[in-house]
C-alpha cells in the first residue's frame, strides 16, 4: 500500500506507486486517433505517466 493525501486527508491505496525514475514495464495503449502505441514507440524520449491509484475500500 502507498499512503497519499487526498483533500488534506491521509488515505491508503491498493498496491504500491512506482519510485521516481523506475523503468516502466512494457505496455500497449490506444492513442486518440485509435492507433496502437507501445513503450518501445517512445524510445529515447522522456515520457510522463499519469497514474490514478485505486483507493482501498473502507
């Protein structure tokens, strides 16, 4: 679990957030034009992943 703050309140997530500068695992996604993209398509480029954690149910 990872502890984060949401609107000033501490909460715990399911799983762990990646560390800074961690290499991303291979992935495939769909671009806005509906074409496929994979991690290797971004070789040599800096990319930023926006991660939305799943909150632990109370």
